[in-house]
């Protein structure tokens, strides 16, 4: 099981460990590793709020940005045949690979 929770604009991936009988999560898109856990959903939500507040406080004290910065550049390693099919699809639609790929990725994250 894997879900996503959000608090104050921070997202966390949530999983469940049947062996330990506990929900656990990790904040996403930050430069640090911040985890939390709870035996119930209520405990998990409280733990996430506490983790986010702690992270925000620590970033404020150290003068760091609480969110990870992204450059806007991605590099993919693809099989040559997939690269060729992508190039053909982009050219067929009158777009560069970059434009075509950006649109495909924007569509994928809107789901």
C-alpha cells in the first residue's frame, strides 16, 4: 500500500508495514530525510504535522529553504528505439522533443 498525504504544501509518501503494524511516511521534495510513523491514521497525521513543523523550524534556524530547488532540466536514459519513436511522434505533431515531452509529462502529473 502506498498513498500520499499533504500538510502545509508538503507531500509525503505513506506506506504500511504489516510486520511492524505501523504506518510510516517520508516527506517528499526536500533536501533532508524526514520520516514519521503512527500506529493509527490519527497518529500518522499528527506525526506528519509534527515532522513538517520541525522541518520548517530547523530550516528557519539554519537559513535553508524548506523545499528542494529544481533546475527545470531532466535527463533520461532511453533505449534507442524508444528515443526514435518519441522523435517521430514529436516531429509528426510539429513539435520539438522537448515540447512534446513537456506536454506528455504535464498530462501525466495531472492524473
